[in-house]
C-alpha cells in the first residue's frame, strides 16, 4: 500500500505530469473532447503547506499572484472536501509554486489533488481514493490522475485511467515564456479531431503523437521556436496543449548536457520520470520517516 504523506520538511508535494501521447478522437455532445493519452509524473513539484484551524475558514496565505485565492484550485478543493464530508474544520494553505502556469504540466490540478489527500488525512475525513478521485473530477479532468498517483493510460476526457508501467528516463523540459490557452487550442477549427483510437500496445510500439502540436505551433511562435531548437537535438514532444516541451534522454548526464546548451532566454529544467507520484510513499518509506 502506498501512502500520501509530507516530506521531511513538512511539504506536501504536487508533481508535474507529462502527456507522452495525446490523441483527439472527437467532440462530445457536451463540448468536451474524447481523448486518449498517457500520463507520467516527473519529480519536479510544487510544495504545499497546510495548517489546520478550528474556525472552519479556508484561506490561502501564499500562492500564485496571478490567481485570486477564491479561484485557486487549492481553495476550491478544500471547500469541496468540506461540503462532501460535512467537516467543520478549516485550514490555512501556503503554495510554494515551482511549476509554470499554462504550461501543460498540470500544476493546478496536481495542487488540487494534493490538497484533497492532505486534508483528507489532516481533517480525518477518511474518504477512499475512489471518492477523492470523483471529487477531483468535479474540479478538473486532470485531477483524478494526480489523486490516484499512478502513471496511466487515459481515455474519456482523461479521467478513465488504467495504470501502466513505463520506462523512467530523464527528461529535459523547456518552458517557453508564454501561456497556452487549452480552451483556445481545443476550439481552434484547425485542430485534428478525428484521430482513430489506438491501443496501449500501439503506443508502446512508438505511436506517440500529440494531435495538439500543429495547432499550438501555428498559434504560438515562441513555442514553435523552442520546438525547432529541441527537435534539432532530440525527439521533441509537447505535453498536453503546452506550452512546455520535453525530450527523453538516456540518463541524467545527457539531460544536463543538453540543458547546458539551451539558450539563456529559454527556461528549462531536468527531471526524472516517475510511475508513482512523489506525493506517495511505500510503507517502507513511511517507516523510515517515522
């Protein structure tokens, strides 16, 4: 059994994800799109701190200045858990934001999932993972994969998940200085929307395209420039609708060498692929930290 827990500094980790593949199969009657994707975590994380309080108030003390506290998914997740369970406890939340916004790394969804797990434990609400995932889906389509904490093959709007075991390479991730609107990409008339479904076996054989790539490159010149740079040196991929790009490298040394070549105006980081979210510890890890 794997257990969500804070790290040695008391921080609850909210990792980034990469979409290793993304196919758009069609538009649903509700306006959302039917997708196939593969999620894998990396060990680059936001860090969240929670201080329970007895007065029932939910407040965000620190967090991204661009997002008003009332709109922040961490606040919304806490209030959703209160409403679901009837819990009258409150919390003060600090978010040490290390993942870029609008980058396709899932930072907001990951923060929400970590909030649900942390408060479920700190408040003693004791919801099972399935119920937390259902609650998370009301907040966003990517929240359930972070709640479940396993690399996964995803279908539907990304919420129908099947755990997978994947290679865990080191990744170089580029962070172009722009935010991509997911709604704009999925609303673009040029977006490929009729891809045929594939199987996990197809993906593992190398069918790993992202149907959003052409639309993003056509509409975001900064992303297109970064993609050209990376594609000249490695197999360049777009995560989600971007803006972040990534390439898998055989080891950390190779990833660090390539990062050393990145133009100084283009932010980048190196991270290891993870099939289990860094939020979770095995019982052995839990014993070692107790």
